[in-house]
C-alpha cells in the first residue's frame, strides 16, 4: 500500500488544469479529537460504579493538587476505559492458555488467568469489600486520607485479595502513568498537559540541530501524533 | 456573370480536388536514413535497449496489463487517446507490419495511411537512426510475447476525430526534415544529443508547446529547445538558461539523477520518477554520462569530467550539508526552537525538519534539498502541495535499489496549515516564491486519490 | 495432507538480518531461493512512518512491533525444581516479528567481540589455568578465530553501515578509538555521531581517571551512506525512539536500509509472508533435510516446501525450538551434560548507575540507540580473572537513548511511586538525570538450558520451548565488581544523588523488567558433534544440508551486543556455502 500519489498517466497535451478527469472524492477533512469533558464521557467498558472507582483511585495516584495536571485533568480514566475495551484489555497479544498458577511469585510475570479487563472487573468489588470491612464504606466514599491509606495497603498486598487479583495495584498504577504520559490520541494526556509539565516534546522526534547545545534546556512545547501543538 | 460562375466552379473543383488529395493521396513516408543490408542483424539486446531508451512501456502498457499490449488511456484536453497494442499479435497487434510500416509510424506518424495523434512522440523519434529503428522492430516482432488485446478505438470529439486533420497539423508541427543534425562537439556529446533529441524525447515534456500544441523546440538550435514546459498544469523544469536547476549540478550529479532519480540535490518525482523507473535506469553508464554531458554543454559550456561509473555502489559516506549564507537566518530561527516562532516555522519543525533538516538541505541522495528546489519554487505550487499532502516516491533502480518513500500529511494538517507550511518553505533559506492559499490547497486535496 | 510447493534450491526460514544476508549472497549463485517469514511484510513507509511510529504507548509499552506471546512464547523456570510457567506478556526479552526481524527494533549497537572472547577457554587456561573455571560452567572456545572472521566482521560493518572510530587498525592503536578492541582491517565506514551533553561529562570523568573513552559503535548513520549493494541511509536526527521502534528516518541499520530492496530485485529470490515454519523435514535415513513444512496463515493450511538446502534464520529462541521439534541434534540433558540441542543457553549481565544533577539540563529525549561514549577498561581482556575471582568483563556506556516518559522516568531511590510526592518528583528530576550502563558477558552453564515443555503448547499444538535459567555466581560477582568501579566514576562526577542498580550474588531471574534481547546458545558451534549442534561453518552435524544462523551458535555470550558477531557469522557461513559446499554438497568437517 503506497503512501505516495500515483502519478498521473502520460498526458501529451498541456492544458491549464483542463486535462484531469475529476471524480467526486471525499474531502480530506482535518480531524483532531474533539474535546470531551470527563463528566460527559460515556465509558465503553466500565460500569457506572467501576467508572466512579477509577476516577477516585486515579485522582489519588496522580492528584490534582500542586504544580502540574493530575489524572483527572489529563483524562486518565478515559484512557484506561479505552484500553480495557480494546486489545490490551482482552490480552489479545498475550499467552493466556492454562494451566495457571496465580500464586506464583511476582518475578514470574503475569500468571493470573484474568486478562486486564477481567482483573479490573473482579478486583474493584473485591477491594471495595475490603474497604467496607475496614471503614464500612466503599472506596469512593472514603476521605482522601483514607483513600491513600487504602491504596497503600493494596500496594503492599495487605488488602487480602484473592491471588488472582494480586497484580491489580501494579496494573492500575502502570495504566495510570501510561494514561498520563501517552500520546493524546489514546484518550489521556489531555491537551498534552503532562508533556508540557515535564518538558517532553512529544512526537516531534527530530533534534539533530540540538545535539551540540549542551546544558541548554530545550524550549519548544510538544506536538502530538495528530499534530496538535502546545 | 457566366465567366465568374465558371471561375468559381473551377475554384470549387480545385478546392474539392485539393481536399480530396489532402485526404486521400497517401502521405509520402520518409525513407530510411541509413542503408543497411537486407540481412543486417542488430547486436543481441540492442532492440530491447532501444525500447527502454524510448520508454515504449510508459504508454503502451496499461496498468496491470501485459507488456506493450496497449490499452492505456492517455488524457488530453480533446479526449482520451488509447495506446495501441504493439506486441506482434497478428490480429490485434502489429504482427503483420513490415519494417517500412513500422518506420512510418516512428518517423512520420503514419500507420497504414492513417495519421497518429502526436501523443505518440514521433516528433522526437523521427531523429532515431535506421539501425535503432530496425533493431526495435526486430525486438518487437521476435522477442515480445504476442498478446491478443483489442484496444478500443480512440474517439475524440469532432473535428479532432478527423485524422486527416493531423496532416495539416504535421505541416505546422514538423519543422525541418527528420535528419539528425549532430552538434559541433565530441563523440560523447553527439551521442548524448542523439539520445536526448531522439529516443529520450525529452522535449516532449521539457520544451514548451505552440498554440497548436506542437513541441516548440525539438532539437538543438531551436530557440525554445528544453526551455521548460508544462504537464497537466505542473511545470516541467527548464534544462537551459539562467535559473535552470541543472546549471548548478555537476555532470556526474546529472548522470546520477537520470540513472537513479536521486542525487545530492534532488529526488525525481511524478512523471520524471516514472521516466527513471521505466526507461532511464536501464541505460548504461556510457549513455547516461553522454546525455548528462550534452545537457550540460548545449550552449557551449565546457565539458566537465565525470566518473565512468554512474552512481557507483558504496561504501561511501557523505555528510549532510550545512546551511550556506542564504540559509543562515532560517536555520537559526528553526534551531532556536522558540515557542514564539511563526506558525510556518513551527509547522516545519513539527513535520519536515526530521528529514529536510533546519538547513533545508536534506541529505545527499536521500532527502532532497528544499532550498533552491525547482519543484518547491514552481510558479504553480500544486506539485509542492501535492507532495505535502500525499507524499511521493522514487522507484527502485538497478544502481540505487532502495524504493524511497515520503509519507503524506493529509491526515495531520488541514488546508490552512498546509498553506502556511508551503508558504514558509517557498520563502525560507533565501527561497523567493509566492505564498500559497488555503484555497489552492483545497483544490489539490479534493483532486487527490484516496 | 499438506499442499506441496514446487521445489527450490534453497529455503530460508525467517527474513531478518541473517535471512536477508543469506538471500542476497546466495542469489549471486543463480540458485532459486524462497524465504519464509512468519510475520508481515514491513517497509519504512508505511509501517514505520512518521509520525505514527512515534507512539511510546503502542510500540514502547504495548510492544506492537514484537512477537506476540499468543503466537509464540517460551516457558521459564529458574531451576529444575521449579515448574516452568509461560512468559505470558513479555518483559525481559522482546523477540520480533515480520520482515526485518529484530533488525527493525534494535538499538543499533554493533560490536566485534575481543579476540580473547572467541577463544575464551584457551585464554583462561593459558593465563590462569583451567582450575579457576567454576564447577558447572561450560566454558568453550568457538571453533573459529577472530582472524578468520575479521574480513566478515568488516563486510557486515560495510553492509550494515556503522558510525564510529577504529581503535586498532591493522595492529596500530588509533587515538580516540577503543585501544582494547581486536584489530580492524578498515576504519568505520562513517565517522562517529555527535555527542550529547551527558556523554561528554562521562568522557571527561573517564579521561581524568585514566580510562580510555571512545564513541559507541553504532549501526546509526552519522552521514548519508551508500553501502556495497547501493542501498542507502540518511543521517540520524536523534529522535529518541530507537529501540522497540522501526526507524522512520532510514538511519538505523536494518535489513530494510541495508539489503531488502536490493534483494527484491533478484529474479531468483522470492519470499512469502504469514508463513510460519513448523518443522524441518527429514529424509528417511535422517542424513539430510528434504525441506520444511510451514503453516500458510492466509490460506490456513500446511504446506511442504521441498528444498536442497535449508537455512534456519529465525530468532535464536525460534531456531532452537525448531531444531528441538524437528529432532535435529540430540536434546541436551543437564543431568548427564550429554546431548547438544538446547545446551549453553546464555543471556547478558547488565547494571546501571543513575546520577541526579539538579542544575544540569540533559534533554533526555535527544538521543538514539547507540548514543554515547564507552570504555572497555573493564572488559574481558583487561580483567585479571584469577585476582578478581570471576571470568568475564563488561563494556560501559553513557549516553541517553530515549527520554520517553512512561518508560524512562528515573527518580531517586525511595521516591514514592504515586501521589503528590511522585508528581513533584517527576518535574524536579526529568531532564536532570544521566546514567552509566555496564553491559557484561554471560557464561554458559549446565544449569541454564533449553528443552521442550511438558505442559504448554503453541497455537499449532507444538510444545512450547522451556527455558531453565537463573543468574550464576560467576557473572553476579563480575556485576558487583562493575558496581564498585562504575560507582567510583559516578562519585567522581559529583552528582547531587546517585542510584545504583546491580544484581547481587543470590539474585533470582525476574522476567518482568527488560534486560536485553540477547538470548544466546542452544545450537552452539563446536569442534566435535558431541559438543555442539553445528560445526565451524554453522552446518548441522546431523544433516549436512542444514545451516543454522544467529546467536544460537554462541558457545557463551560475549560482553557485547550480539549483532556484530551474528552478522559476521552469517557472511562467514554463506561464504563457506558458496566456496566449499555448493560444488560438492557434503559435511564440511
């Protein structure tokens, strides 16, 4: 499949533009993602409860307070929802055949029989159940301090989840950071805010003239794959 | 009164007779320009080589069709002209043709008394030698697979369907006789001239056209020979005169460009890329050098030495050129990478600088220069806009086998952005060509294939 | 019943580096050649085109350019008492898929082993005596010498197109190059790449300590380049998306830049994609291969491709797997140390020093895969094994190769991994860190080997290959030595903070973090059929018309990235086929 314009056939007579047969081809509209606000987003994978959980959890993992955008400003929950609805969520590329040993130590890699989408689906209610035991509330109803405590416990493996869910925290945290920093076309890093925050130029990927500018901070903001500029 | 009527009658009869003669008296065909023995045989491979030099494939092979079996539609403002089947099929091809008939097609543009539309560049081919024509004939008759393909008849609108009209056209178009007139130069220059004027038919694109759409300058000595032309609205560069790109190229660079479509400065695209792919890449080093030498000495310039081997294989390393004086300001602006830079410069950094660099010099033989580039600076910006939107490619050739492709940016840039970007490259690094409007971009975009 | 294709003179399994080299060199002999590639066709445009390729998530994290475990993977255990579990989602190593193979997504580092590494057992025996070789280490000499391979190292250098500076030209040491390298007959075809800021700081520190810095040798073009096939490269623009990504710029050396379009022009060469070879088929007397059986994924059927000559050019893991399922070479049994196929699996022993400089601006996204300055002062031929207590060595390199924020966010030790403190830390430290990497040798051991898994299968019903592998004391000791010495250099550079990452003695193999795609061994070269699967010409001892390419031939892994040796051995093997084998097909040893 060639990316180049197939050259016109040999026409022998010049004419100013009259020679070409015009067919009715669709106009190449310039498409960049239309902005969508978080409260208007309709999840493709998460249920309403799961969505509320992910909003609350990611908001603690990368909070809004302080310098720089948080998970919500960058639409990380949108990213995670889209990932779980797609090939990553269904572990399409992974070897998921059994037998499984989810009790295997973490350094053996992903060994739960659950794919990422199933993992979220099962781990969120299980984690909520633990929060209920501890505070008589679901995660989303806790104060931010309590939420941080809950996540810390989850991270340390103290939330007594079923072994097949033990990889949930690290997956959630990885997905959150992925959503924070990935190209905006994937749904997160809204407006390239995370890139602007740390000074990463995004998809420009061309710096030959800057190699020898030693110890000088590169000043130009990012560009995304679709061509958005900041 | 009666006398007047009689005179009128005689005049009418004379006119009718002249018309009838014009229509029905067979055209005198040109005799061979070399006397060859009846059993003369060309060297092995010569006929195929002439076919390549003349680029018969370009018109006589349809997309996905059998080689030389015709059926390619060639657009003209007067309608579509369908190329004929020149395989030796007896029913639908040229299997029954004699050498004389073949020569008449090549030199006089006549086939069985019928005139060919000058889509067939007999205006140029007529300078070819008898031995080349005969070798080509032998190749087509003996070495090409006969293919049964009845090509549809060309039907132009009235009065262009009256082929005898071409006889009049030929009186206007074909100035002088068809003898090749060698220049005052050495063997290499004359060989180059022979290829450029004849089989190469370079004037068919690189010379302007007269009002009657004949080539305005088919040979050295004609005022407008290779002075630049137009093809479907796209300008074809001049090969002579001040401002001609090749004036700045060495002979070796020109030979390399012809043979591979790429040199230190430029990469062929569009129609020229096709000419390289189907024709020029097959010429041997001696002939490519000869053509380059001729083109570089047409107006009496001194002959420049060029290496015997055109575009020799590596290993060789050539650094990307630095910005010259004319390019300094733009290179500095781009290098500064200031968030306040103008949008055109910003778009260039985000889309183009990766390959064409802040110097606008690209990289030798692989990314063309934008500074001083004929296509970038053309009066009509459509080719530049088309390349930005759709990309471009140069085919694999024997000496430079890499199929080099530039991707298009139609999905990433809207019309405003393309216009701003195109205007930027046309005015950066000392370039000085008019700005491009979004409307111009829109026009190119809507006529681009999906 | 498999469909049967028309017989070919040569069938090549896998169209990556070694398959492309085999194809273009053998095509010169006028042979009818077909290459079978499991994955898709790939070209710079459209598959690696800008800007779509510059997508850290898709290619850097979701690994879309790689072999998918769902199509093929291995099971892994650290020792014989563990049950091997599938490598389900990839981490430690990343095999490729598609035309070009790993040559598409590698970093470009292109080295030659030191001459001592090629005869390492003899070297150890001569200098310290064999008694220093630990129990269980299968230390061997390659059955070829550096001098024999030198013209082929050079040939691959020129075909691949590499940038750098020679340190030893025909025995004369050259200023600015690596003084400890093996001799070269020619300098690098392209000059070294320009230096980024971090590598100049490292260079200065090394010089001050009396070490010998030199530019990293890379298959990354510093100029426009034309190779002996007329293929072309463009100068690299330091885009910072090298490993895991195809190069959009024609700058990273790959089969796409060096060979493929030239190969496609050969009328006697064809290739088929979506064609996964399942087995090498054998004659009834077992002495020769008759061709291969592959699965045509487009037509969804098995196909038998008969051929006179079979060349296995798949990735090391897949080559060994193919040999095991095809019964070529007696499978290795670690208990008795007998058998050959699957023996001497090795990997790479790496470490790193991260340094934090509050006031320095590093622009980490400006880099390429072979960026940086190296030193070989702690390499194999510089270490006193007897005194230091290990056999091995490492090269060091400092130079940013990417600043991609998901994967390359270096933060000080003890930084919380989430929350407000994390968010503050990434702003504070992104662009203010640099690192020194040590890249060390890995010996072969009885304990580390490959065989067929008893439980898990691939989509075609073949058993997965099982990898039994763990770090061994010898290499971990070497690593700790590098930690000490690299830490010294780090200190000397006076960073605000330092963070060291070096596995210690007792470390267990963790399959999650990426640790190089330098899997070696499994079908090693040997002087006798009792010791290896192939002879010095990489010709199978068992079947004279089967030649096997790639790092599976390595008797142990060198301290360097393997590609230089892989390419040289490929040219060496094909040269032997052309000059010795074709006119009289037979066992060459």
